[in-house]
């Protein structure tokens, strides 16, 4: 009888602990699933990432994820900020950070951060991510988070500005169209561009050294060589060469230069 009472007492003591550890274990399993999916991205294993997803979500994300991993090295970082559980599964709140380094071409680096919600539920005997929600600030959820960055427009803008400055017709106007008119020193920039164009034929050559930022704000460093040649004699009357830093922002579908340093490269 004593042994029976002891056994009953042990069961009574163990039950609350088991009930308490159950939800924690399920939440931890959900976090582990998401962390493993992030690791698959770091290892460029699209199939490993997609395996963590429920079938409809995997179908939605297959193309963007495969496109991302074809062209970019992905360094993910996760911070879990909330976890709630119900009788169907676990809802997680997370800060996702992704550093996306292009392996070819311009070798750009894009830093991406989103706060997203994620729901994990059992499917066919295993936990699966069944949904990614949008962030509170309205940024796209899963498709926007895992798609390749569309940031080439920032470099394209700089190239078009350099080409415009070399055009025979209205070179200053075409050059200035790439700049935000609220840029500090814009008037000096306009006067400088017009003065350069008035001296002769302008030839600009630029080479990209770094391109880094977010999906909507980039910092580009370029080596810029500028020459002015007398149109009548063909004699070079001015030559400048410097490394310039441009900050470029996306405004809707358009990129604009919002700062340049040193500004006096175009104004002196």
C-alpha cells in the first residue's frame, strides 16, 4: 500500500510539470523549425527551406526562393519576439534579418529586415510553416522577404547621369534630373554643371567600387573621371578624378540621388 501511495504522489507531482513543459516544448519545436529553414537559406539549399513549409506556401515561395539563392549568398539572423499557442499550432513573431550579397555582376550587398508573423501547425505527422504574415508597417511578408532585391536601378541612375553630362544637348538638365531638388547644395550643383557644360564637351567615366544598402536606400562609391575638351581645338582644358559617395533613395518606382560627397567635384 505504501508503494502505491508513493506512486500516486509522484504522478500528482509530475502532472503539473508535464502540463507546463508541453506548450514550451511545442513552441520550441516551432522555433527550431523556423531556425532550420533559415539555416537552409544560408547553405543555399532551396529544397531544405521549402521542406519546412506547408505545400501551398512552398508553391508560392518556390520561384522567388530559388531565384534568390541562384544569385545571392544569404546570411540570415532571427530574433523571436513572441510566441502564442492554441489547439491548432503556434504563432511566432520574429525579426528577420537577411544580408544578401550578389555573387556576380555588381557585387551589391543588400540588408533586409522585416518583422513578420509566422504560423506553425502539424501537417501529415510533422510540423510545417503554414503562413507568413505581413509586418505591422505594411511591408510584404514572405514573398517580399525572400525575393531577390531589385536595386540595380540605383547604379543605372548614376550611369544615366554620367551619360547625360556628356550629351551635346542640355547636358546640365539631363544630369540634374537624377538628383533630388531638395538635396543640400543643389543650387551650387546646378551652377557647377552648367559651368562645366559651358566650357566645352564633357566626358565622364565612372567605375563602381561599392554598392550597399537596403531595398530602398543605397550608398554607392564610384571612381569618377571627368574631362572637358574644347570643342573647336580638341584640347583638354580640364580633368578631375575622385572617389565620390552617392546616397540614392527609391521614391515609388523611381530612384533619386539625395546626397553626393564631395559636392565640389562638380562645383569648383
